[in-house]
C-alpha cells in the first residue's frame, strides 16, 4: 500500500487528505480521503507510471489523472465544469 498526502486549495476551502493505492498482482484498488470521508476510486488503472481513475463526491463524478515520479504524484483533478492541478507527496512509513 502506498499513501500520498495532498492539500487541495479550492473555492470551497482547503481540503487535506490521502490518496491511497493498493496493488494485488496486476490489479489496483485505491481510495481518496479527506478529513471526514473516504471514497473508493473507480476504474483505477496504473499503466507506465500514469494513474487514471474517477470517484463520486457530493453528487459529482470527478476524475483524477497524473504521473508518479519518485516521491511525488502530479496531475489534475477534473469535474463537470473545472480542471485543477492535483499533487501529492508519498508518505514515508
């Protein structure tokens, strides 16, 4: 299991949480969490270091896509009418 810590600044406030990725053989599962909820990632794929997944939050389907490079995940979070940068740092455990 890999955990990645993020801080996301939005017009609705600041959200802090974790992107968690699990690998079992060739299958990936994961979650995205905030301080008060954990949401399962759907359609999660990791190919050639590129993560692509979506999840439902507050009635919206959001997509997350990005790349892993060493201890940093960088990409974007996209909703029905917005796209914003999304980055996270690997948590050393």
